[in-house]
């Protein structure tokens, strides 16, 4: 990111040098005005050096203005570009994000790491300006008095050494704090997602206690980080002030012994006062660089994450219809009709991932390997919907209508939207909303129950109208009457297109055109629901679900 904005960094560094150099030269010019004007009682020299001071002040002010403009760009533009890179990567990864990155990692990157990268570049040029200003001031002091100059050359590196050590301690504690924050955020996300279940089984208090314990551990780490930050801030203020006192004391002694003039004494006081600025800038840049290093490591780790599947060829047509097959299990989904798959929960997730090409496998569509087809085309033809799909914030119409054409005809029209809502038995949900389809819903659909969320997810999937729709437990949270209406509506709306339902629900199995039993990752039996009921293995899975209901 620094290389991409090297022109801005170079310009900002140049103007920071001009700004810092102007401030550093001001005490020397004032000292000359005192020596050649006031002490020598030369009015012309006093006016001349006074004008130099004014000119130097104007140049310094203009440089400061340009520095502020450039630093704003350096703060905002890299952060914005990093955000774009992270967003694109998240979109490229798709479901891989959930598998390879925790919610805490993503929250930390989005909330703090991106802005820290911009802030690090912003203060980098200040550090350059501060270093140049220090060199200028130290040179002027050495020329005027080697004793004072030597004091500065010894003290400043010592100050930088102490503050750098403190900055390293701060960086270590910041890394620990980030880790604790991620872990606590992950825990909070898990609690929120499973809150209804926790309340149902009485586990709310247990998980609340665990969260409180984690919060206290985070508080302890945060206090340690705050102490390290406070020590660093105190050192950045106290040590330069101590140097200021030492320089002034030594310069005063040299004036008393007539080794320095009054004008040089004033200049040295100005130098010593000003030295606080470059030292603070250098130490602040070092401190921010430490934070930026941690933030950049988090962002780079996300950007280096590889998707589970490649994009496939850039060109090529995906067949419109055909048999979807998974050679690993022996499962074959015909081009039309409702196919129900009975298996364990873990097997259903793995099978759905292979059928939708969310992992690399030997799955084929119309006889062609999915891995050899353009990924965008596969996503258009085959849609996988699981029981925990996210409902996004915004208007309900926009959420349920992927085509985004509420007023048009054909794909995405209002008539089709209401047909999908009816097929998912969700009309009562929509009509109960204050503005029906135009009602704004919260992220995650928090205002809806688990069963209502399932119906809305099904309506959205039906509205997408893919060639092959893969549903994983689409009715697990609804009552029998609602499930019957959902099954009937799904069968009606999906007639002529392939639909795969992973379920053990008798109501859905009765309506299926074809039922497949998968055990230990392979097809063990297939046929109608009635014929498979003679198989004890099939019956045990179905009856287990019936008993649970």
C-alpha cells in the first residue's frame, strides 16, 4: 500500500521537511535578529531579520496547510483501498470465509485494522520530517556550541531507545488484546446465533457466565495494554521535557561564562523547546508503525486466504439442464422432479457442498465435470440453500427478490415474488409487516422466529428459480401444518425443474418423486418413501426424526 501511494508519501515527506525545517530555523533567525539588531542596536538589521522571520512563518504555514491536505489523503485513500481489497476478497472467498476465518477476525479487520493502516501511512511522513528537523537542529547546536550539541546527540538516541522499547511492549500487548477481542467476538456471535436454542434448553445463564469470564480476561489484557500505552505517552512527554531543561541549564551556564551570546541563548531555548516536536513525531511514528504492523498482518492473512474452489475456465457455456451427479457417493439427481436425500446432518452438508461446487470434487452436471465449468455459470444453474443462510438488513422486497425488478415483468416481477412467498407459506409473515414487502428488516432477520426465517429463506430461494435447487433441512423449524403447505407449494412452483431436499421429514418424503438413502457417504438404497420404509436403516433415521418431533 505504501508503494502504491509513494508519490503522496514523497510529497508529504517533502512538505513535512519544509514545515519542520521552517520551525527548526525560526529560533536561529530570531537569535540573529537579537544579536545583529537589538544587541548591536542596528535597526536595519533588525527589520531585515524580522522580515526573514515573517517570510519563514508564511512558508511554514503554507507547508503545514499542504501537509494537512496530503495527510488526509494518506489516511483515507489507503484505508479505502484496503477496504475494497478486503471486500473483494471476501466476495471471492464466499463460503470459504466462514470456514477459514472467524467472525472475530473479520470484525477486527473491518472495525480497526483498516483504519490503522491509513493512520500508519499518515504519520510515516511526520516521522521523516521529524528526523530531518532533528538533524538540522543538532547541526545548528553543534556549530554554535559543541557542548550543547553533544548533549542533544547523546540524549535524543537514548530517548528514542527507551520509547522504542516501550513501543515494542505496547505492540506485544496489543497483539494479545486483538486475540482476546477476536475470541470474545466469536463467542458473542455464537451466543446471538443460538440464543433461542440456549433459552429453550436453559443454557442461557451458563453461556452468559462464560461470556462474563471472557470479558473480564479481556478487561485485564486491555488494562495491561493501557498501562503500556500510558508509560509510552508519559515517556514521550517527560523525556523531551527533561532534555529541554538540561539544554536550557547548560546554555545558561555558557552565557554566564560568556561562551554564548544572549541571542544564542534565546536560540538554544527555542531549539530545546522545538526538539520536543520532532522527538514526539518520531516516537509517535514508531508507535503507530508497531500498531500498523499488527493490523497489516491481520489484513494480509485474510488476503492470502485461498478459496476452496477455483474460478474455472473464463469462457464456456454451462448446460441448461441435465443430471447432477456426485460420483463420490453415487448420488444422481434427475433433470426434473423432487429428489429427497435421507442421511445424517454431517453427510448432508458435505453432499450439498459437492453438488453446489463449494468444494472441489468429481461432481458432474449434464455429464460435464463441475470443475471444468465457469464458476459463475455453475452458481447461476445450481443454488444451495442451508438452514442458516443469512437474512440481510434492508427492505424485505429487496431481500426476497434477487432480480431486483419489483415493477418489471418477467424475471423478478411482483407476481413472481408473491407466488414464491405463497409457495413458501410466508404470506402471513409478509402481510403482518407494517409496510408488507417494503418493510425494513434488521440484519439476520432478528424480528422473525426460526420458523419464519426458514420460510423467508425458502421464498428467496424459490424466487431465484435456478435449474437445480438444493435445500438442506428447509422445514426443520416449522410445525406440521406449515410444513405440509411448504411442501405442496414447493412441489407446485418447482414443477419441471430439479429440486434436491436433504431431509428426514415424512411430509416431504411422501411428496418426493425419488428418495435416496445415503449411509457412510455412499448411496445405500433408493426408491419411493413407501418402498424404503421396509429398510430398517432408512426407517431408523425417519422414525428418529418422527420421535423427536
